[in-house]
C-alpha cells in the first residue's frame, strides 16, 4: 500500500473538482500533454510525503493547449508542459526542470 | 596551546586538542595536499552569498553555501535569499507600489475614471500577495542552487579555523566542512534600542513588518534612515496613521537639501513627523495598545501618545557575533563591528574573504554585493584579477516622492573641492501627470553638482520625482563614463518626461535666479 494517493484526471474541470474534494492534503500535480507516464517523476515518487496526493493531469489535445486562453494557462498560470506544482505554494518545476530527478526530489521533500 | 578542532595524527580522530598528549603547532601544517571538502564555502545565502556561490560553481568549483535565519525577537523567519529578497528591497518596493497605486486611484478620478465608493486598503490581501512572491523567489533560488550544483545547507555557520566551518542545525546537530577558501557574507540585522524600556518586548523592526498577517494599524516609526522613511511612506500611503520620530536629521549621509524635500513631501502627504524627539519608554496598556513616552529635545518636556505598533528603524548591526571570528583572527572595525576588508575583499586571514553589508566601508546595497560576489568568485577561480569598483554607485530612496542620486552630495562636493570650485545647477519642475491630477509638485527637483570650469565634470546628480530609480539609472551610466555638463546639454531630451529636465538644467545656485521650469 503506497503512502500517497495517485489520481489521474483529464482536463481542467476534472482537476479542479478532484482538488476541491481533497482540501487539506499536501497536493502535487503533474500537468502533461503526454499519455505516457513520465519516468523521471515516477522514479522519485517514493519520496512523496506521507498522506500526500499526486495528480497526473492530462491537459488535453494540442489545439486546446495552444489556445492562450485555456484555463490551465489563465487560471493555474501554467506556462508550459510538463509542469509539476505543489498546489497552494509557489513551488513549481517547468519543462526541462521536471526531467531532473534531484529537483523533483527536492520539491517532494521540501518543507 | 590552541584548542582548535583538528585531526589528531596519533589517534586519527576528529576532536579537540585537549586529549592529545603531544603539543602540535597547528598553524603551518595545514593540508597542503589539498584534501578539502570544498573549494569554497560561503557563509550567508543573501544577495552576495548566492551570487558568489553560483558563479563559483559555474566556473567548476566545488561550492557549499550555508544560510540560516535566526528568528527575529518577534519570531519572524524566512527562507533563502537574504535581506533583499525577504525583508528588504523586494517586499519594500512591492508595498511602496501598493501605496503609489492608492495615490493613482485618487488621481484617476480627475482623469475621468468613475470610482463608485470610497477607496480602502486591505493589508492582508497585500501582505499575502507580497509574501507569496517572496516565497516564489526563495523557491527559485533553491532550484538554481540545485541546478548549478551548489550544496545548500540550512545551518548556522561559524569558523573553527581558517579552513574549517562548523554548521549548526535548528535542532543543534553539528556538521563540519573544510574548504580551501571561505567567504563570509552574513550581512546585517536591524538594531533594537535595548536601553529603552519596553523597546524589545513591544516593538518590531523591518524584519517583521513585511511578514505581518494583520495590519500594523496606527504606527510609530522611530528613526530617519531610508528604512524608516520608506516604511513610514508606504504605511501612510495605504491609509494608516503614521508618525516618524526623528532624533536629529533625516537620511544621514545623503544630500541634506534633497532629504528635506523628501520629508517635506511626506509631511504634506499625511505622514506626521516628530522632530528632535527621543523615545524614553514603551508600555503596553490593558487595551493592548502601546503607549510611547518621548522627550521633545526642543522644549525638554516629555510627551506621550498611543500606537498600535512601534517600528524601530534605528540602524543595522553586522551579523558577526556567532561567527567565531576573534578565535580565527579575522579583524573587525571596533566601532561598526564590521569585518575589515581590503580592495579584493580579503580579511586579515589569508584565505578568508568577506563582502556585502558585512564589509567595513562597503555600501549596504544588493547590486554591489552581487557584483562583488561574482568578481570574487572569478578571482578565486583564477579567471580574473578585476577588483570591484565601488565608486559611482547610483541609489534610490523609495519614499512616496522618490529620490534618486549618483555621485557626491552638494555638501560632500563642497568639502572635497571647495565651494568656489563647484557649480550647482538646479531646477524645480512639474511632472506633466501632476497637472490634471492637481497634485502639488513643490518638491520635484533636480540638482546637478559640477566641477567649475572647462566642460564642468558632473560630480553628483540628484533627482526627486516619480520613478526616480528609472530616471537615475540611465544617467548613472553617463556618470560612470565621466559625463560633463557639456555632455548633458548636448543630450536631447525625450518629451514629455521628467527625465528630460535633467538635460535642460541651466540655472546655477550661484546666479540666485529663479530655478522654476516654466512652460514647454
């Protein structure tokens, strides 16, 4: 039994609904336009804090993502994919930063 | 016999001297073999320390940076980045902006904006936004350090000997690091006037103001430094009843005529000033408010008033007490307590360097610390011999009416060159934006202090007005290039701006003529 909950969501509305159902938890969210799970992040998941929630969120098709007014860009302020955030904190890793295991581990283990 | 930590060759244990039966001369037998843990250990993760460590790492050095924030008396603490990021420049400028926006909202109505009701400010909204931005900067630094392979340790560093640093965690755990070179960039912290009863228990400092979750309310700011005036300025600007208590002169070290214009504007805009006043005591009343008693030095009488908060801005003290400097032989300036440094930032101990606010005689500014740090890293890596140039550094005071300057004050120029050898050109101007807004521009002023004769080299340039920092920056480059009044006059102004008035300055103080700019 893993010490964190993994939730797969598709699209902005599904993401927001799932987050609101888990208020009070330490929430990490990985936004990607790929279906394939990111191996670097996967490899570090054992470092996630006890009781945390890890969202794997697909942002949608390319045309949707390219639209500068899509909700991920407008409301969550995502600038690129993939992006890894610690929800409710300024902690985030963008694009190439997500492929660096030491940075991902730092986010999972930081206070 | 020294009691420094060392590796005892007899028992091959790391421990203190006392157990060893044979006295070994410590100095001089240090590892010439070069088996240090790090090429460079930097104590202090502020503007200077971070710039130095990142630069060194980029040049291939093995670097560690130690950063630790001793909580303030009120318990405030913060992440990596030092004073500038957490309790200085950054939050200050953001809160100053919040205050300026309040003034802009008032002006907006004259420009046609229909604003329905009375405008009020919510401290918590502003504080949260500012604090979140600061946290994102803390995170950004963490990512950069990790990315550039700088080892970051959240420990309180101190020197055991000239190549050994001890790190202490919050919980008291010890770490030892050895380094070829050690850099001290621990900066400073606000002083408390400990001789005033109640000052420590009931007052706050700039370490606390930016992290308050709730409004400080009616505030007394004690001091007349730029910290005091900037804080009092934005507190007034967001609608809080604020008083500044000044013992003698405002902005000591700055051009006094300009300092007067800054405080005149603040008084006209609602900040109360208690001149020639010295606080005597601070008491907390049963209602929770603070009662401050002070002596009015002009009348000799004591006065009393109540405030919700008392902010001490009476100077900053260097962070050297717990570094173990005396033991290792790093010499300090007796008066200031700062570390004595040479032009290459070296201290009295060969491989130990110090720079930033901690260095004696150095400007207490972020850009100089950053540049000095980078150059130091380059020199230590053997890439350059270039020394930091601390001359001609431009600065700006972000009071409600901003004041930007580069070079000498008028009094400094007079003192160095003699009143007869200088020519001071000046102008009172009115920013165009103030006209429709019906704002008083009496303190918007420009002063160019020049060497008399020939092309009249510019010795100092002073500007009060909106966006003074933006205006001054460009002129600072000209100053660095040895600009003369001729150069200034040959420069065509951009119209309509406030900055262009600098290129049009032509009335000298000596002439006694009216210096008010008229017309277009």
